[in-house]
C-alpha cells in the first residue's frame, strides 16, 4: 500500500467521525502518520520474511553461505518488531486516540499492520490493512 493510499484511508476514518479531538498537525500530521505506518509495515514485512526464509550466515565447515535462523537473529528481530510496533501505535494514537486499535501479525503472506475501529477482533475483517 502506498503512502498516498494510507493518507486517503486516514481521511476516510475522519469522514466516519473517528478522530482524536486533541489531534494536532493538520495535513502534515496525516502525512507523517501515513509515512510512519508505511515504514513500520515495510520493516515488519522484512522481519516476517526473514523469519520465514532465514538470513545468510557463513558456514566455515561447509565453506559457503547458508540460510538459517538462530537465537541472535530472533533477538534482533524482536527488538526491531518492538521498535516498529511502538512507532505504528504512536502514529495511530496521535490520529485517532483510543478509537482505532492497531494489530500486528507475523505471517509474511499477509498485511503485517491492521487497523480496527474499536477493539481488535480476529472474527471480523480489519478496517485497514497495511
């Protein structure tokens, strides 16, 4: 999803009356939130894909590079996830307060960031997939 599409989706939420009354920043705030969400989603997609495929490690016994995933890779992935999830939550909170919930999923085949109006609920589809 492009940044422009995310901006349009944010404005559709505003049209539905979903907005943080304390929101500041006007158009620039919407652009920054869309940019933050796009970058966080892209970073989380890369982490999810790396978990699935592994990362390159040189195996000195075999004398070649192998794809694998070890504890150090998992620790680095968890730090990246936490950082980008926090940024996404902060961007959504700045725009919508508690009216919109952010949910994350780790499957590289789908959207890594999902926005729900109200509480996140897996029994219904998200209001925005990024």
